[in-house]
């Protein structure tokens, strides 16, 4: 009579990830890059399989009442899959951060000090309805020498299962342990809770998703967390803001892909520019399907705008909704941002250099821009190939997170027999 081996527990999965991370920590850049090329090729080859699995998730998501924004984030078509594969190939061309010299010195007693970058070890990720994150985080984790344990949520369960299987095949094909990339979706919410309590097996945890998901992880996790943030993103049109540039930036920031965290949520307009800019902007935004909410001054200038509430100022809609406020000056704009922003991305449109520099210096967000669309806050656009997330905290990493942000450091001390007196 044969006995069936028991299914691995979540602890078994984490222990395997820890063991695999030790093997990866000493792998050469060439081996890691070979794994990434295999991942890109494997994802491309599995396009039909991925699209079919994703279709199942989309059908289930619609039945479960997922918002249009979440459905957009969930969707993978052939073009998006090609973009994922291309992003992985871009990571191949990036500098391997492991072993990079950060700083060092020779002490008067002859000791030679060097601070170098090292992998975290095991990175955990909790996210929802974002299968692109599965590929992005896996590729960046591998290049930076980390194993990764993924909790991608029930909404993308089918898609993530296929993606992780193809990634594991690719990793194994170059002689690395397949346990370097694992999903714990099968363990459901209990698995997410256990992951947050896996101190000692998981070195750092990265949440990506809604404000409530991120807050839950930050509040409940016993594992150190790099907090990525919801995007209550602002654009301020200063008194000197040119019409054409303002229209281009606002439309791109809001409409190009409204479901993502760097999309515009609140438009602030200097009172001296409001009557010049708002009617044209309102026409263009409405033509693009945007629902407008505004303060009293906005509603006087643009008839038919819905009344904005405090809840609107603090909401990441992830949809074609935009809140508008007319402010007396740049100080009032920055005060509004300080009160309502999630400290993700803010942009000013202006021809006044002094005002622009004040805005850059005084606004306290992860990314602050002048005369540019907020949609550029993105690891791919910043040249990172992909991103782990956009950190809105101030410790260790802030803004789009690439390879260096997935490393820690250690000090190496070389001596010739010195002792401390």
C-alpha cells in the first residue's frame, strides 16, 4: 500500500524559499541574466495560455462586481504580455547591484572598511488583481539576489498560477532552484496572515494594492514592511500655466490610464488662471468621459460640475473621476496637498521658475514634478525596467523601487591582526 506524501504547508514553502535564496546569493550575474532571458521567452511562449487563464479571472471578476479600474489592472492581453517580457529583458541590461561598493575607508589602525550591497534574502509580496506584479517583482527579485514569495489574491488566481509555473520552469532551466519564485495563493487569506507573521523566514514584505490592503499589512505585519502607497495625486496649474501645456498634462495624467496609482485625482487651479483654463479643460475632460467634481468657485466657472466633498479630496478613484479646487496661490495649493495627499506624486504646471523651484523644494511627496504628466512616476519610465512598487514612506526606499531598493548592505572589515585597546 503506497502512502501519499502530505501537501506542503506554507511553512514548508517559506523554508524552501529561504534555502533557495542562499543558492541565489552567490550566483553570478551571468546566471541570473540567463534566468531572466528564459523568463521572458517562457512568458512569450505561454501567451495563449496566459490570456486564457486571464479570461477566466476577468469573467469571475465581473461576476464578483470588481470595479472597472480593478478589471483594467487585472487584464492581460497579448500586447501587455509582450510589454512584460520586454521589461524583463530590460532588467537583464541593468547593473547587478549585489556586491556594489557603497562607501569605505581605511582606519588609522590599518583596518580596511567596505560597505557593499547584499540581497535581503526572501521578499514577500501581497497584492491584488495585478498579475503584471508577479512578473515584475519576480524579475527584479532574481536580479537582486532574492527569493520571492507571492500572494497575488483570488482575483488573479488563474493568471498568477500560470505565470508562476512558467517562471519556475525558466529558473530551473538554468540550474537555479525553482523555489526562488513561489505563490501562496492556494492558502487564501490565512496564507497572507501567516506571511505577515513569518518573521525570521521572510526578510521584508511589500504590499501593493488598495489603501485598505496596504494599511492592513502595515498595521498587522510582524515582518518589516516597505510601504507602497495609494495615489491621491495632484496637478497644480499656476497663474502662468499655458493653456495647451495644461490641457496636455492634465488629460494625460487623468485619462491615459485612470486605474493606476500615478493617475491624477485632484486638479488645483490658481484663481488668476481659473477662468482662462477651466472651461477648456472641462470640455476636453468631459469629452474623454471624465466626471467632474469641484468646489464652489469651480462650479461657478463650469456649470454642471458636481459638488466636491472632503471625501472626494481624499479618495483614489482609480476611475474617470476628477476633483477640482480653485486656490488663491501656490501656498494654498501646497497646503491642500499637505492635507490630502498620500505623498505619491504631485506636479506643477507653470512658466514661473521661482514658483516651480518652491514647489519642488517644499512639497513633501515621493515624486515632485514641474511641467510633466504624473504618469511618468513609474519604474519602467524611470529606466528601472520594471518596478517593485512606488514607496511613499521615508525609510530605505522612496518613489519607484528598482534593483538597489531590493538590497540591504553589510560592512566588510579586512585586518592584519588588529586588536582594540
